[in-house]
C-alpha cells in the first residue's frame, strides 16, 4: 500500500464501525483529509462529524464522484462487513483507487511504533481497553484503537502519543496476520467464525501463525492451557503471570499479581467475573513488558471504569440490578453467569438473549442451550442476522426447544419492557451483539420509573 505519509485523503467505507471509526479519528489527528460512508447515522458517526470528518449515508457512486478525489494521493479503506455489491466500493475498485481492508491500514500505522496486539476469540476489547488505560494513566506515549467504548474516555480511541500502539488483533478473516506485533497476547481460542475457518483446527492454526509473528516468546502472553508457546497467564493457578490470593471486598477483587520478577500486592480491580480478572492480569503483564513504571500501575488499575456493554451496570439498586453485556458465544455467557452468581449468589436472575448470526447459532446450539439454562429465567429474542441470510430450520424457536430450563419464552422487541417489569428476579441482564444494544437506554428509563 501507499506510504501513510504520502496519503492526503482517506475514504472509509463503513466509517461508523467500532474499529473503523477509531482509525478514522487517528487519521484525522494525523492531519489527513478524512471522509467516509455508512448506512446508518449513530452516536459514533455524530462524534466523527463533530471532529470534522465528512460522512455520507447513501451508497451511491454520485456521492463520491462529486468529491473529485485524486487517485495518486487517496487511500480507500473498507471493512469486511460491507456488502460485496456496495456501489461505493465498486466505484473505487473500478476507477483506479487503491482499496485495502481495515487490517492492512492498522498494520501500516502501527508498523513504526511499539505495537502491543491483543488477540483472542473473547476478551480482546476489555483487555485492550485495560491495557490502553494502564499505559495512558501511567504517562506512556500510547495510541489505543479499541473495539468498544472505554468508559474512562467515552471513546474507542485513546491518544497520548504515537510511540506505542495498542490494537485488537482480530481473528475474523485472518485480519490479525496483517499486524506487526512486538508484544502480544492470546486471551482465548474457542471455536468461532466457523463460517470463515470451516473447523476449530483451522482457527487454532491461524492463532499459532499469529503467535509466530512474535519472535521473543517472553513477550507473548498466553492463557494457560492454550496450545501456543509463550508466557502463561492464569487466575489462582501457577503461571508466569497470575492473580493469587484473590478475594472480594465491597464488590471489588483484591489480589496479588505474581510476575516472573516480582509480586505486586493488594491490587484492586472493580470489574466482576474471573474472565475480567484474567483480562486484567494479561493487560498488566503486557504493560510491564512494555516498560510501564510499576509504582503507578495499582492506581491506574483501580481507576479503570470498564467498557460499554461489557457487564455494564445500567441500574444498581437494592431492589433491581440491570446489566448490559455484549456476550454472543456460549463461553462468554458462561463467564457472565459466573460473574453474576459470584457477585449476587442469593438473588434470582433473568437473561434476555438475542442470538447473533444464524451460522453461529447453528454451530453452537447445544453450548448456547446449556449456558442459558443456568439462569433462573430465559427470554429469547429472534436471531440477529448481521451479514447473513437465514438458514432453513435455524431460528430462535429451534434454539429455545433445546434449553432445558422450563422458565423460558420467546419474546418480541415490543414486549421487552413489560416482561422485564413483571419478572420478580432482582438481577436482569440484556445480552447479545446485535441491535439489542439499541434498546438498552429506553428499557433502562422504563424500569427506573416503573419499578
């Protein structure tokens, strides 16, 4: 691709995506003329426009032809989520412009920095957000590109300098093989994206190829038990980096961080769930390897407020707790249940779940059924299709029939507020990676006033 320094204009197709928008903000910060297309106006696109980024919402070649962009100094970046028949994408591809995937640009902008890459089928966003915050709060010159909105910054982008970059290394479409990591981690390798990989073995090979990009295995952190050579990470187990002496005080974890060289005592972490504690240990290990001064790490960790839609408390009262979470895989739902049952062992719980993708629902149906059955009540929404067409015989009724818990029902979007109000469960969870997230604020307002 063109040298980033030689590019004057960058056009992002799908600019409102969580990963694309962070890159667009970086390019804008670097003085490039940034433009883009997205099909839907959102809070994120509003933020981009407020920062001076020009966005159109009509997939028409006329929209971009009128910009009179020069081929020689313009780069076009697209996300794999864009339909192959996109008119704007076709226009750029057939008129001589250089068109690349988001991952290629991410690899280019991080090439000349100390690149810290976070890989894994689960935990990437939270681990990246913790790591970016640890570095930023410790005064390190970091740019972090996040796949979620970090509560501390109300943003998916942290900019404190360009010497260090934190990126999510996305396994979808093997995008992470475009990166140039100096320090990396693998948080998990559960089977996922089988529509891309075909089988779990191929996914494992792809992660091993990613791991091979880090030549110094002292700078590769791997969840203990994964089939990859590197420094191990664990919670309450022996490992190179581990959380030991873990206890809960006033709803927070207190633990000792054991590293190959020292032990940091009595660290405090506010996010619930052992999966989040594992993410914190991983982020702390990467920050230490990157040279972050140790004295400030404890304060930085304590000040981390979380990521939107990752065990996000929307209501927290004596009579009602409403939690919003992005979980969309059985392993993530199991982790969510562990966190809820650990923090609220004596309270009844209800989960509203919107399955994401027909293929994922089909591939992991039994896992979804088993993980959902652990909750006291289950309300199941229709499958969110995202990029897919329906698969015959695969729908939420089919999945519901496999859930062993008898306290279950299908639910439509309009019924959600009333059903949640009627439930006597104190702990209520809104879960999924689809458009259920768009309902959270209105449901929160309804329950605040009705319960």
